[in-house]
């Protein structure tokens, strides 16, 4: 099953890569993000290692977590680490599409995990990722704010 999933992801990436012609910068940025999602999906590496220390990560919407985080550490401390503590099985991304335009990479993906209480966590995401020198400097993230806020409130840790 893992081989089939990985093969399907590779087909999706190859198909989307052939659908558009990218400049050198666009191809490089897209390749970095594609590889990071592949590694994350396969349980290797850490996607968030690509963030610059002064990244601006905006979570859109009106949940308690919807705001602009102005550093990698703030974003990790207030969003990623608390979320991961609430999960028995960490989020596994499945990419639907990745596009590049100049210094922007757009990733549409679905994430699935299992919370500590055994309930599934499922959300679709659209990340608008601004890149510079192979690193992520800015993200505007669209996600299911109700699902995210629910798991953050429902599961008590610490």
C-alpha cells in the first residue's frame, strides 16, 4: 500500500510538472517543496526545517489560531508543537497539486492523523509559500479552522 501511495504521489507530481513550464527559480522552488512533502509523507525529515527564523506564517480565518506568527519559533511553539502533542498518529500529507509562480509555491494538500482520543483529524490545506534562497520566508495558510480549533480544544495535554 505504501508503494502504491508513493507511486501515485509521484504520478501526480510528474503530471503537474509537465502541465506547466517553469523558470529555473520556479522549478527549483517547486522541487524543494515537492521533496519536503514527499519526505514528510514518507515519515522522514521535517517540513518546517525549511522555514527561515523570521518567517511570517499567517493562518487565515477566525479561529483562535488565525493570526500572523512572526517567527519560526513562535509558530512552532504555539501551533505545531501543541498540535503534535494532541496526536497519537502524526499528520500524513497527501498532495493534490503543487504550482509555482515566481517566488511563490502553492500547495493544495490533505492531512490525516489520529488524535489521542482515537478520533480522526482530517483537514484540507492550501498553502501559499513564498521562497527565497531555498527557504520559506512567508506562508498564507488556508485550512479547516473548525476542525483545527476542535482538536486543539478537545484534547487536553500538559
